C-alpha cells in the first residue's frame, strides 16, 4: 500500500459499497471510511466489507461529529498506517473514483493535487443555478481575502503527500466544521508547498441528502476572516524556530 483514500461518511448506506468497489480495483490504495456512527448502518456495512478485504478499513467515531473533523481523524489514522499519500473524497459519487488516477499522476511532482471544477476540462454538473452562484461567489471571496491563487478553493477531492502534515499540524486546527477543508488548504499554501489543480467533473449526489446548509456556509465565511486575521498576527503557521 502506498496511499490511503479517506472517505468521511454520514448516512451513506446507498453509496458506500459501490464506491468501495470502484476504488478497490485501483492498485496500491487502501480505503479508510470515517463514519460518525451513522444511524442508517453505514458503519456496519463497511465493517462487513472490511472483514472480507484487508484493504478496507473503518474508523467509527461516537463522540465527535462533522465532515471537517472526520477528515482530520482520517488523515491522522492514514499517517499512522504509513500512507505516502492521502486522498480525501466524499462518499456520494460527487467525487468520482475515476479521477483518482489523475490526482495520483501528479503527486510525485506536487505536495497537494486538487480535483478542480474550475480549470479547463473540469465541470460542476447537475446543480442548480443558485448553488452554482453560491459556490462561485464564495470562491471569489475566499481567494481575494486569503490571497489564494487557486481556482477551486472549496474542493474536498484532493491528494496530499504525507510530508505536508509534518508542517501542517492536524492537532492544531482552528476550525471545527467543513471550514477545515479551507484551513488546511490555506496552511498548505502559506507553507509554500507545491499545488496542482487537475480537472474533475463534479456531479451532485446520486443518493441521499446533502448535509451542508446556509448556516454552515456563513460559519465558513466568518472563519475565512478569522484565518486571515490570525495569519496577519503571525499566528497561523509556526515559525522556523518553533519547528526546530
Ligand atoms: N464522518 C462524517 N461525514 C460526514 C458528515 N457530514 C457529511 N459527511 C460526509 O461528507 C461528505 C460530503 O457531505 P455532503 O452531504 O455530500 O455535502 P455536499 O456534497 O457539500 O452537499 C459525504 O461523504 C458525507 O457522507 C459527518 O457529520 N460526519
Ligand atoms: Mg456531496
């Protein structure tokens, strides 16, 4: 195993088995599902698959909940498993496994490879015009406030080299919700890591309901301001002395 695919799940019973089947055919990858004790039994289903296939792993959380912290918990476990690179993706087929080889194709030359809807060849399909506009406007807001030269700042489909987490401390995250996706990206940029965007076709979820709402979006926009302020105060990335 060279890499681990981290998939946070909450009530993804209708998606997770076929997703795992599509990932498992790719070589040198293990799958780690981080399930927050989904009431629909997603965890039991994955536990069954894990018994059949040693490349499938399950991390069940009972005390904490949320996409952001689930991703972080998954990254930590993947690092402990010895992963050289770590992919994170959603369980709902918005992020299609067929793009995983595209991410891996660049991970030798870059520290973070982003699956991007907004580079040539990428697309954001099936979603309504309002959701489209919200994504675009939020992107402009984030890029200009944080000074990020990245087209798809909110992409949660990405591949990290393990070295990234020697600088970006997973035990030192400020945000708690989905904003963690953004916080990690910002810190990766501030540390000067090499980032590549590759096109992906994003599709709206096949099954089940979305768990993101307007309040979460608002919290994320506020978090952007907080991150910017902390960086200006020199508090966001650890200084050279502190790093030793
Ligand atoms: N572990 C965990 N995963 C979550 C939670 N909320 C959402 N997810 C997962 O995170 C991914 C993205 O969530 P989704 O509802 O599709 O958000 P959207 O695509 O942005 O509308 C999916 O794989 C979800 O199952 C949670 O509280 N805990
Ligand atoms: Mg989704």
